[in-house]
C-alpha cells in the first residue's frame, strides 16, 4: 500500500491531473500507508478538484448525455427516454472514486503531519477544506446513484448508507468543517494548489455554508423539520456565497484533460431544448427589437401572437409541448434577454459568439402530397421535443440538425470560461424559497428572488433590462410571469395566428397552457415557488444542470414537456399514446443505475444498496428526497 500512494504522489508531481480506478476495490486503497513526509496534502486536494472538472471523454458521457439532457437544457435523446450506458456509468463510478481517494488522502496525510510534527501552519485548514470538498463529491455521487458508502474510499470495506443517512452525514460534516477553518492563517505559497479559490479561507467557509443551504433545501419535501433547522443554522452565519467574486468556479483551458471545458466537443450540438424555449419566449416582456440593432434580425421579428407555420403531418403532436406542430419562420417578439446571450440565432454569423460549426441552414420538409419544400432557417427560432417522431422524422431535415435551430454559443465550447459549481444567484434563490416556506432568513423572499435574478443578469451582461424585466406580468408559453407579486393565473388558453404549411391558408388556434400535473395537480402555473424555480432553472444554464435536474426531481418544477411518443419508446413503456398529455414522475429520469462492475465485484453490497434505494436499480426509481409520484 505504501508504494500505491507513492506512485500517486509521483504522478501528481509529474503533472497528472486525475487518478481513476478501474475496480471497486480501488475505493479501499489505504492512502495513509505511504511515506507521508514525501508528499504534501495540497497536491492531492488540487488533483481531486481538477479531476472533478471531467476530461472531455467523461464530460461528454456524464455532463452532456446525462446531466444536461436530464435537465432538459439541450435537445437530445438519451437518459431523458430511459437510455443509459453501463460503460458510461462505470467510467463515472471509477473516476469519482479516484477524486474521493485524493480528497481522503489530503486529510490522511495532513493528519499524519500533525502527528509527526511536520505540519505546515495551514495544515488544519487544509483538512477542513478537504472535508468540504469531499462532502460535495459525495453529494454528487449520491445525487446520481442514490445510496453510497460515505465511509468508503478510506482503506476499509465500505458499507452503503441510505440517501437519508448520506445527507445527514454531509450536513454534519459541512457544519463542523467550516467552523474549524481559521481565516487568519496565511495561504502564502500554496495559492496555486487550489484551482477553485487559491485557498482563500473565507471563500471556502462561504462555499460550505451555501452547500449546507443547498443540501438542506433538498430535504424540503421529505424531511421538512430537518431541512428548516439545517438551512436556518447555515444562513444565520451570514457567511455564504453572495457575490460573483465568491463563486466556486475553476478556470477551463483548451486541450484534452480535466480542465478542458465540459461542453467543448464540436460534435455535441447542444441545441435549444423545448423546455428552455417555452420558458424563454415572452418571459419578462423584453422586446427582441430592443435587444438588437441589425436589420437582418429586426426584419424577421414576428408579431407576438404569430406562431408561424403549422405542419401537423410533419411535426410530432404527441407531447404536451405547447409549441408542438408549429414552425416559427422568424424570431419571437419578446424574449428573456438571456436567451439570445446563451443561444445563437441560426445564420446570424455576425454575432461574435456564433458557433462556426453551425454553418448549414438548409432545411427540407417532404409534404404529404409528395412535394418537397426546401428552405433556409436563417433568422428563425425553434425548438423541438425529444422522444420518438416515428415516420415523421424521416420526412424532415430540420429537427436535431446543427445550424437549423438555435444552439449554445461559442464561449462555452472553447474552454475559456470558469466552470461553476456554485454561484451567488443560487444562494439567493435558496433564501427566497426558504423565506417563502416561512423559515428564518436574513432578507425577504421577494428581495432574495430579485437579487438572484440581478446576480444572474450581471453574469449574462443584460442588467440594463433588469427593471423592466422584474416588473413584467407577461406570461411565457407555460403560463409563468416574472413579477414576484403577480400571481394571477393565466387563462386556460392563448390565441395565436398561423399559416397552414400545406394550403397556405391562414387561421387561428387556441393553444392550451400545459398542465404540470406533478406540481399541485397541474392547477398552478404562476405561484411564487414556480417563479423562484423558473428563475433558478434559467440561471443554472449551462454549468449547473445537475442542480436543475435535482430541483425538477424534488419539486416537479419547472414544467418539463414529455418526450414525444409517435411510436412506443422501448426504454420508457410507461409513456403511451393514451397518457402523454399529463405528466408523471416516471416520465422523467430519476437517477443513474449502478455499474455492473460494482455488482460483479461485490454482490452483497450491491444488494444492500438496491435495498436501501427502495426500488429497482433503474433510471426511473426516485431517490429518497425526490417526488415519489
């Protein structure tokens, strides 16, 4: 075992940025058996933090295919329709085992240095920081799989804990660790060994308390008393992430290692999802004409009630997406200003953030009469439902096609940003939700809600629209407005104009606001909690998609449209042509299955983990803190 740790240390010194294990046994490596005077704990901690950024191979399989897709923050078919890959799950399991091994090594080596008198002045702070970071990693692992071994990764045979026990342990760890950090200790000479904060101790304390707020709120629907107690205890410290300067983020860099951007692979189109589109359009009442000066954009803006062209025989109509069946041959009249900052308009190549790989705007629709319509999608704005479109999918060259519909902008694809793990706006949205629930908070729900929006507007550089946005009573396509005190529900339908794509006849249609039947039986679309989570969801794009998925699992918010089911989905038989207009918890992914490598290596612990899960080891089994039905 001594040689094992020495090899890891040597790898770090030579510039390695991640260790991974290939077998379950690797979570039992005894990191303390090395010559602890030869290594420094900060090397291991930085290795863990950097590794968790995910190299492009892992990022594509986890961040893109799973988290971002489960959160409905891109158009894609994978985990959203129950698909998964055992190879992908195994890769993540082994990778995070390595990150946890390194976090534990940090603590164990620092403890050894304390015992043998070789500890640096910052040694005790280093232990607490490693405990805080380890708590995040364990929360990430549990939020994906469910029951996990909180005492694993420490050289002992791990016993799996229930999700409830995991969360209780993490809340205790975070509270204790942050209380033991001494902010007065110098970080001189070690700043470069903390890719997140440069060992600015106050920021680590703030991160720990914001994490306590996040994890406490996760228990709101299943263990309200515990959630309230833990949240109030964390927020009363007044030491949580409040400003952008305190955000937990790690700088990306180009290449092929864990610091390479998680969304950097050019073949991952990362197109606008129907969920985001229906939330964006109309929300905040900001006119598109006030967001652009270019004639080519302004000339394509549609009237607010114009839904474009209807293609009922070519587009799926078997979802509860309110926009289904229509193609907008222009740009929406009003739009949340963050939408145009996050996604490019097809063909708008003068935009400095236009993704150059989205160069093809040629589209095609084969009409039922046998004729083919060829057209350009330049300066149009559309998003389509995932799922199965059956024969309709073979009659169009448009859906899922890069360049034909809006896609994520360039800067998040080129490894130039900081990957965020916690941002100031999340603290405020958490406080807003807590205050709304009647918990003790330092500011009111409305103040926190508006502050969260303000922080995110600053991030997107759209603060000039903030005042008008916060006062808007304009409904988006799912019936939600921005103004916090505007809680009037929309009418059941809204009327739109369209042109028939086959006859060119014009007409009107009554579009029904979707009923989110997993939230208050679908009767509520515009209450204060829906507003808070809607804004938190938008703000989570693009780096905090795991949190967006967590909120949807916890609350059923915001509204997610069902996958289209023109033909049966083999991996999702519960969604059918008879029930697609309503939402059910099991219409959306709830977790990731344990890898077969775990089951094959330790059947007894696997059986224990599944027993603690309380259901089958499948995608649609809810976690303890999530909605159950």
